[in-house]
């Protein structure tokens, strides 16, 4: 194995533990690359501003001083039409308070080792804690590609019938899932 292979991003030891920490601008985001330009651009250019303005909360996965993954979330709304599509016409009289998983990315050098799933579980756990204190009925995510729907489906998200990339999970289902596994 070469010295390069023994070291991860930014020369950190590849075997160092990965920690999930609250957003901290001191971590260098400029070299993060998850392979999706739009996700990279948001993380490199907008995560800091979004954090300062309380527009989004970002959690970092860090290995030493290197950022190897992240997710970001904010409150959102499931519009009446979407509510009707997801839960039946009778429910569609009002929009639903929601939390949106707005961004998720894992650096290409760390993909395929379970970090994306770990970040998603961490996000869902923290959304549940919010839902214990603030009214939230549903978790939303917009999958970037049809293939990614499978990734979210495994965690319990379902697609809207007409817009497959928009996925949702009722907080009731989320709570039952976590209660069953704890
Ligand atoms: C999607 C992403 C976060 C997954 O991260 P990861 O660390 O590679 O994922 P994991 O190793 O935790 O994989 C978890 C499971 O999801 C599956 N999966 C991962 N990426 C997938 C993809 N792009 N499409 C379909 N399935 C995928 C894995 O095969 C694995 O399945 P398994 O449990 O049956 O083995 C990562 O590939 C990424 O950053 N992609 C670019 C940015 C992006 O698309 N973000 C999502 C925006 S909605």
C-alpha cells in the first residue's frame, strides 16, 4: 500500500475516526468533492452564510481536520397538493409543517463505506428531537436522481406519485421506526 493510500483527504490518517460535529467555519470546505457540482457549490459557497443567517443548520463529518461529509436542514412546508397526493384528498385542506433535508454529501474518497447512511440516521434522529418540541408532521427530501430514491427508500421515505424525486416520511413513521430499533 502506498503512502498516499494510507492517508485520507488533506493528508489525515485514513483510519482516523470520523466524528459528526456542528458546523464550524474553521474546517476547510474548499477541497470537499462529493462528485455533484451543485452540492459541492452549496457546501463550499453557501453553507457558511446559511449558518450565520440561521437559514440552514449544517452538520459536518470530520476526520482529523478534513471534512469528509455533511448534511444540512431547515424547516419547510408540504404544500396542500402534495399532502393530498401523499395522504389522500381529505388531508389536503391544510399544508403540513415539515423539516427539509436540504443537502447531503460524502466526499468521493469516503463514499461506499456507510457514511451517507450514518449521516442520514443522525439527521433523522435530530429531526425527531426537534419534533418532540416543535410541531412537525413530515420530513421531506428532494432526491437528486431517480437512483438516489432507493437510498432514501431504505430509510423509510416514500416518493410522491407524480413527482418521484420528492420524498417524504411522516414523523409518526419516523418515531415508530426509532422506537422499534431502540
Ligand atoms: C448519496 C451519498 C451521500 C451516499 O453516501 P455513501 O457514503 O456513499 O453511502 P453509503 O455507503 O452509506 O451507502 C448506503 C446505501 O445506499 C446505497 N447508495 C449509495 N449511493 C447511492 C446512489 N447514488 N444511488 C443508489 N444507491 C446508493 C449504497 O449502495 C448503500 O446500500 P447498501 O446499504 O445496500 O449497501 C454520496 O454518494 C454522495 O455524496 N453523492 C453525491 C451527492 C448526492 O447525490 N447527494 C444526495 C442529494 S439528494
